[in-house]
């Protein structure tokens, strides 16, 4: 199995989990925060998608789906255009509100398709390419892709936990 096939499998698991975590949730549950400073399912899924969109687009020299496909306008958030949610205060987390699970999964699916398209064209040598010299050691494409994969899986797990808390409270 080639490394790109492992990455494609990993990123496909994110997609499965994103769909599972938001399926059947209405706006109240998507936007609910279990505590004042906690993240909502909506914020977590939006953030993990923004990070994947931003980082993969940057690493491959692509346009962000958020801007190119006008997801920014569809979400209508009162945040800067390039905001990914990194370092958000509680007040900024509260600004990420969505009306439907379909909005989140639609954006994620478009980002996922762009990611898979980029991954399908990879060679083993491509993974060694330096994509970020702001770190010591500099970050290779392979390391960046695994970093995004790890971050996204953690956030979708957090979203599943929040969903579980909400369902337990409702029961």
C-alpha cells in the first residue's frame, strides 16, 4: 500500500465521522455548548473543516474551498474571511452558529473532495517536499498532512463527545 492510499483512507474516516456526528441534529443541538466556555458540535466541525481547507490548500497551492466555492457567504458568519477558528475566544466560538447539519456536511464534503484530488496525485517523493519553513525542523508535506489528519480526528471525537453529553442530558 502506498502512503497516499493510507492518507486517503485516513481522510475518508474523518468524513464518515463528520457525517455521523451531525446526523439528525437540529440547530439547537448543533449550536448548544455544554458549558459557557465549551465548544459546540457546529464550531468543532466548522473548525476542523476550515483547518483542513486552509492547510491542504496552502500545502498544494490551491484555492480554499471556503472562498472559491463561496461557503463563507453561505455560512454568513461575522468573522474575518480567512478565520479558521484557531485561538478563538468564547465570544468568537459563540459566533459560529449554523442552521443545519447539511450546511456543515456540504462544506466538509467539498473540502474532502479537494483533499482527495490532491492526495490522489501524490508520489512518495512529494511527501518529502518542504511546505513550511517557519518551524525547526521545516515541515514536509507528509508531516503537514498527518498533522491535519490528527487534528481533525481529535476535533471530530470532541464533537462526538459533545453530542453524547447533549443526548444524555435530554434523556
